[in-house]
C-alpha cells in the first residue's frame, strides 16, 4: 500500500454548488497520478472513530504537487470532509485505477453528469493541449446544482442540461447530444449509471465510460467493486476500471 499512500495538505475547501464542494490539496503524492480519470481514496477519520472505510473520489485537476477534488455531501463521511480547513492533512491513496486514454483524434465529446463532471476537466485540458477540439455536455438536476461551466467553456463549446429545465436545455445529456446533433470521434463520459447506460445504447463503439462503485479497499484486494462485462466474467472497477470501453459495457435493464 505504501506505493500509493501519502499525506496531502488542504489548501482550500469551498462550496461551489448545492451540497457540492471543491477541495484543493498540495503534496508530493499528487505526482503518483499518471492519467486523467484515476481516483484517490481518502481516509476521513482515525481508526478509533467512524466512518472506518476510505472514500473514493475522482480527481478534477492535478500536477506534480497539487490536485483538486470535487465532492458532494451525501452522508457522514463527506459531511466530515466539509469541516477540513487549510493546513489540515489527509491520509490518501493516490493514482488508483485505470484512467482515460488519450487517443489520436480530432474531436472529443465530454459528457458529465453531476459529480461525474470533475474527472472530465483534466481530461479536456490534456486533450486540448494535443490540439483536439473539445465539446462538453454537462448534466445536472437543476440550476442550483450546476458547477464548473465557466472552466469547461475555456476548453471549448459547452451545453448544459437540467432535468427540470431551470437552466439551458431541459432533459438528459443524451437528449442534448441528439437535439444538437453533436459530432465527435470519441466520447468520454462519467456520471450516474442510467446516463452511462443511455450513452452505450446511443453509441456502443466510440466511447469510454468511467463508473462509480462501492469500494472496500480501492486497490483490487477485496473484489467488492467487481462488475460483469462482455470481454471477461468480471472486472474490478478500482483496478481494471473505473474507465471501461463502451463496447464491453453490459447495459442494466
């Protein structure tokens, strides 16, 4: 575990949307992240207190000494994270999982849903640096949930979908792709399972999808995040994932 483990220092921790927070951290452990789409596993509290299990978080942005995570408060663990102040240190496992590839393409479509949006930002930055045209579709439930629209606009054209129609296009991310007739060589997606299933049904050949799963360890030992795929009986989301090719994804009925 030492290979992945390190301490990171909190630089800032601020609310950016309803129940959504952006945390910036500093430390040499950031250098263990080698690809957009990899994740970190954070130890929230001590062994003597709850919660015991680490919390997996996608990485929004990183360099050799800094990283940014964006998280939503959904329970006790993430609520405790909101209480972290600048100068606090977090015990983290870093550089986990199989990230997004950087294929030789001309046009990329980034499709994010809710807290699935963050890992696509670093991906978009790296693809744009390679000369790829970036189009982004960001899906949220309502206007109060929208975040990072401005940051994605710095990468290229952005469309925002809200389920209640309170901001820009009403409907799902896939609805926007169809309505706008968006073009791409490859799409890259992260978000709720229903959104990912809809994307696979829409195009099961030209995409890469990042999945969420409950994890016990985060590095493949417990097998708790295994899922069925077309190419083999099972893949572990924390090791062979979280990014899978659309062609191997089994859609949930």
